[in-house]
C-alpha cells in the first residue's frame, strides 16, 4: 500500500491531527480523489487509534514506592561518599608513609664515598697541595681544643685507613673530585701514594 | 510568585538548587513519576525494566540538579534526561540483538480483551523494531500526547524536525506492522 509522493509525509500528521489548516485542506481535497492515499490514511488512522486508546496501568502506590527506593539508593550513595571522605585521605597518608619510608631507606644506603664527605664534616678533611694531586690530611682548625682526644697523627692514620679500606674508594668520588679538582686517574694515584706513605 | 507557591510547584530555582532538599526532590519525583514510568513502560517489555529506567532517570536528575539552568521547564528537562536514558537503553538492547516480546508472548489466553491486547502487543513489538529515536517521538507524541513544541524541546530539535521525524516514524511503524502481517480491519 503506497501513498502519493507529495502526500506521503503529510498523511501521518493528518492522522495525528497535527497539520496546519492549509495543509489539512489540501490533504482533504486529495483524499477525495485518491483511493490509494485514502487506504494509506485508513491504516495510519487505525494505528494511531490503537496507540491513543492504549493506556499504561500504574499502581497507585508506585509513586510512594519509587520515592522510597530512590531515597534508599541516594542514602547508600551518600554513605559511600562519606566513607570515601576518610578512605581517600587515609589511603593517601598510608601511601605517603610508604613512599617516605622507601626514600629514607634508600638514603640510609651508604652513598658512594659518603664517608669521605663525612670526614670533612667532622674533624679532619682532605686537603690538596697547589702543586698537584697529592693530597694530605688536615685537621680542621675550627675544632675547639679538647674536643678530640686523638693526636694529629692518629687522625691522619684513621682517615687514610678509612679511605683505603673502603672498597668503594676505587669508584669516582664526586664529592672528592669536586672539592679536590682531581680526575679519576689522579684520585687513584693519590690513594696508592697514601697507602704507601702511611700504612 | 510567592515562595510557598514555588515550593508547591517543586520549582528548581537555579539560585537554590544546591540547597535543594530531600522533600523538594521527593515532590519532583511524585509530580513526574507517572509520565516517566509510562514513557518507559511503552518502550520495554516488563514493569521491572521500566522501573529500573525510571529510577535511573531520577538518580540522574538528582545528580544534575546543580547543573539545571532553568532554560526549560523542570518537566521538559526531566523528560529530556528520560528520553536520552531510554534511547541509550534501546541502543544497548539492539546491540545485544534483543527482541522484545516474542511470538510466545502472543499466545491466546482467557483475557476478555484478548483482541485488543493482542493488537497492543503487536504494536509494542512493532515499535521495538523501529529506531530508538523514532520510538521516542511516537511515544511522546501519540502515547503521551505531548504537543510537537514540547516534543521538540525534549528531543532538542525544531518543531518542524520533530514533525518530520514523527511522520517518518509512523510510516516505519506501519511498514513493520505490514511485514508482521497485521491487518488493519482487526484494529
């Protein structure tokens, strides 16, 4: 069953009563003359009539039941949100603690030649002559007398022993290189000479 | 408009949506639940599905109350959320090759209004076979009886586009019914 091309789109609106007055009159005139469009129109009218008669049955208590169900869901949601209010910060704090612990553990690992740096921060430090790489160990002049029991010789030996005995000494010590203007090769030579001289 | 009257109508004043209290939300639900449930009930086969979609719609309404800018009436805004929820649902169902009422649901029973129920079911089944947007426009205009201006507002289109969409939807529905062997004499 087919309608004329020009009226095909207007007939559904005619059936639902949604045509403008001009279109309505045109369609009425056309329907008087065209049997195919009339049949098409009858079938559309039958469909819309069924639709319009059809009704949805809703239980009178549905509205109240819906409100209860929605409020229950929203309460559950807000309980979750409240829980998240402390769960998220607690989790973030725990993660921060873990991260800080890991960082501090890493930091407590002996850094390369860290003890040499420590030497300088304590009572003696490595000094270098102007003539080259050969280093000597000096006692910090700023240490008040009486704070250190050891004699200067003891301090020398102690410091050199620490340098020589530490297996990391062969690595390039950035601290020492930076403060002593030594390159890797110079540093190794200096250590060998210290070994020979002191021990 | 007096404050009392605003409250009575369940108005969503953009200035106080953040403080929109539970009572006002409940009133909004009660005022619109019938239309929203009916919309979904035409669309899906069971009460449970329609109820789920109705709840989903009102939860979205609640979540988005602060975004409501009052560019349209609360009723239109809620309907728009419902229509989008419905269209998305139908698309998901179609993707799952879902077919609504199958022929087993059309078995003869001892219902007095057997013929008219059969026709309604046939129509419902045919409705599910047209596109989600076309279903919606038929439900809104023919089942819900909304004027085209309102249908256009809900579907965010022009009135003319809504009419064209409706016209195509009704033709599609007719075609599907004919393919299903429906006879208009029985209607």
